[in-house]
């Protein structure tokens, strides 16, 4: 169960050094503030519980746990929805979405915050400058680079798979031509229509043992 902070001294320490805490989170340094070692779990629980003076740190919830889950996003949604100040709500929303996309798929984050984004659209437009701050710009840049890298890797993998498939198709056609005579145009079209490498390998082994072309054609028709 999560309890709100009752230790006034700890509240004062966190409140006085909020900027240092944010800096520590972003730079992944320790949470040593003056002589006090602040526990990530204590800060996380306090924010999650809705401590009013920690509401500006709501967007950083996901940064305070090793493996954030969807509970974090849904709780952020609740806390942001409860914020009465329109400007602060828009700012919290923008930062929560930006930080959330460091840990979750962009579509998922957008879906969870969709209604808030729509409801606060006008105010968000006034906060376009937020996206130009160094922190958000860095996050966006990292996300763009990540997506580009994933796209490149996917394209490379697709090319490798296409080349492998083509090589297997040609190997099967060669075996059929050697074993059963001149290449049949219809059979060639059927072979080239098979794009599954595993199926092509199975057919290649069958072609090596088949006594006639009929069972191969039957397999191609089922593929």
C-alpha cells in the first residue's frame, strides 16, 4: 500500500532540492542531496500517492523505477486529469508523453493519453516551446534515431530474407530441371509464388527423392 509522506523534514528536503532531484534523474546520478540519501522508492511512492508539492514531478514517474509498467502511465493520466491549472496540466501532459515514449511504444503512450491530448489541445499549442527545450529535444532525437535504426534493420532483414528465398527458389528449379527435364513455365511460376523458406527447403528435399514431377506439383499447389 502506498502512503503519503508524513515526515515534514523529508518533505522539506525534497521540496527545497526539487531541481537537483530532476537533474539527478535525468543524468542517472545518485540521489545524494546534501548529506541526505533520498530513496527512489520513497520519491516514487510520494509522487504516485499524489503529494501536492510533488505534482511537477509526475512526468518523471517512469524514470524512478527500473522496469516501469502500464500502471505508471495510467496513474500519470489520473494525476494530470486532476490538475486544475490548465497551463500546468498541459505542461505535465507534454512531459509525461515525452518521457513515456522512452519506455513504451509511441502508439501505446498516445492511445493512453489520447483524450487528455485532445481536451488540452489548445493549451498544448501554446506550449510548443516546451518541445524545444534541451531535455525534450534530446528525447525526441533519441526516439527518431531509434526508429530510423529499427527501420534500417528491418529493411536489411527483409533484403536478406528476399535473397535467401530467391536462392532457394532457384535451387529448387535447378533440381526439377535436372531430374525431370526442361523447365516448365507453369511450374516455375508456382515455385516463384512460394515465399516461405521452410516450405522451399522441404520441397527441395522432396524433389531430390521424388520419382516424378506430380508429387512436387501437388505440394506447390498446397503451398
